[in-house]
């Protein structure tokens, strides 16, 4: 199951308010989320006050493999928040092909 960290819209017309939540990748924008991580208010003027996020839960989801959408990643960069980095998983090493035996020249 692919998991994404993305925005879901709340609020009234001309007064948007967003929640930052973890979704299954195939869920619709305002559908059921797995966990709520924080909120985003675009009408606040101070970038530091626009986003409120539970950093511990965000890091836990990223370590489990959740990916942030480009909008969420850009929002975090704008507000000065660092997106946690997922640990690199070890890829299975590819088997080396045996070198082909050199053919003896014909006489």
C-alpha cells in the first residue's frame, strides 16, 4: 500500500483551511485519512505560524515509507520546516555475471 502525506481542505468559501494528513494513495482528496498530523492556514501572514505539525508522528510515518506530495514538501520548505529523511534500505546485491571464457583462436 502506497502512503502519502498530503493536504485535505476544510473551511468555507474564500476562507480555506487545510489539514495535513496521511492517506492511502488511492483515497480521494477529502476522504478518510489514516492519521492527522497537523494543520495549515494559508491566510496567516507569518510563515512560521502557517503550519502546525506533530514532528514526531511525521518522522514516524516517513520512516515507515510515507512520501509527501510536492505541495506539502514545498509548504514545509516555505515555512522553514525540515522534512525528515527516510532511512535507506539495503538493496539486494546483484549477482555478478561470470566473465565469458575467451575462445581459443582457430588454426
